[in-house]
């Protein structure tokens, strides 16, 4: 069951619901009562995107219209801006792009831009990283509060490959950013980071599953978020260490700030370990801003709203600082600061 299948078949019974354990906090069947018509095609042109100036190539997927494959030659480095643009009012669309890295470094600067309203969208994104290759995927969402948006990324690594990801979620009526990684061990490495910044009645769900299938693999995950008003955040992180995946080193951390009484965070970090010789740990905290730090800032003449923004920016800044691409890191840092400042 998936939103994409429902869009393609017109069958609402294909929507995931709270009866599905992995979707219990992001129920779509109880939310979507009718399916809108398919989104129009041949839309555009569009103004330059947030990351266009950093990219060697810009790929635009508008209303699900474009299926693209980018294959890197051995030793090549490339920065690609992939813009998923929803330019429809009350439309529905889906798309399955694919990218493959042979042996090189690919930086994907991926944005989800809602120029319409009330739309349904699912993007299924498939990545394959060969031995010696690496991908850094930076995902930033900027969608309207009434949209329903699902993004699923399936990543397959070969031994000796590396994959790093940073997701920045601003939420929507329902927004789910889901990543599945097939980890082979063999010296392969994975970093899965995330930031969510939610206000109003926005909902964001960051769900990840990493399956370690072989000896000597690493996973490092850090997700931080801030929710206020009546917003709701969901974090589901699962790391599976299969039989025989010895010497796995896997770390997961999720930490959230809740700034209002009616805001909500649902977190479910999980470790499933079926091997003996491993080093695995996870941590999870949900709390409020440090009142002493807030008082300290205000005593030095910083207005209350600005002090809150500075403290929350510093809180999520640890994740932003882990972005490897310097240009993208600075753009994301500025975008986060603007978003937090506007939300105060």
C-alpha cells in the first residue's frame, strides 16, 4: 500500500493507514477522502532554485513529469540540483527517478517546492552506489501547509561505498520523508541526519530503515527538531543488524524541542540486533528550551523572540554543521535561520 499506488489506481484502499504499524502516526487513509485529478503536465518555466548556483546540472521534475537516470563515470565528481516542483492546485502526481554512481562523488541537492496548494504527491527515489563511489544527499522541503507529500528513497550500497544524507523538513498537512538503506558492510559507511522545523498545524515524519547485512559496516545518525503551535513531528529510526553482520558500528540519536503545550513529538528509535560482535547504541530526548539560557540571553538585551530563535538555531545547528558540501551547508544554515526567525 502506498500513496503512489492509490494515485495510479484511483483506489483509496491502497492508502496506508494507522493500522499499518509504520504509518500509525501518519495516517493517510483517514485523511484523504477523495483523490483529486492528475496534476497537469508541461508546466513551467520556473525561477531559479535555491541550489542552482552550486550545481553542474539542474534536473527539474514538475508534477511528477520526468524520469531521469544519471550515471557517473569512474573517478568523476558532480553536483546535481534535483528540483521536485508541485505546480498544481488540488492535483495528484508521482514519479520514480533513479541515480547510479559507479566510482565517483555525487552531491545531490534535492528540493521539494510547492508552488500549488492542496496537492497529493509521492516521489520514489532510487540510488545505487558502487564500490568506491559516494553520494551526499541534501534534501530541503518547502511545501504548503495543505499539501500531502511522501518521499521514499531506496539506497543500495556495495562494499567500500559511502552514503551521507541530511533532510531538512518544514512539514505540510502530511509530509513523510522515508529512507531505506541496504548496507552490505565491507567497509561501507552511512550517515543519516535530519532536521525538522514545524509550526502551525504542520506534520512531518522522518522514517529511516538501515539493514546491515555484512561484516564491518558503520552507520551514524543524528536527527534534531523543533515543534511549536499545534505541529506534530514523527521520527521512526530502525537499524537492523542481521546474522553474521559482526563488527557493525551503528549509532542513532534523536533530540527534539517542544516549544508549545499543544505541539507533539512521536519518536520510535529501534535497534534489531542478531549478531554478537557489534557496537550499537541509540538515544532519544524530548524537552523544552533551557529557561536559564533564555534568561541569560534576555539579560544581555536580546529580545525574547530573537533569543528563542538563536537558541533553537544553535540546537539544530549541530546537524547542519555535519553537511560536507560547504556551499550547501551555508545555504541550509541561512535557510534554517530565516525559517526560525520567521516562526517566532
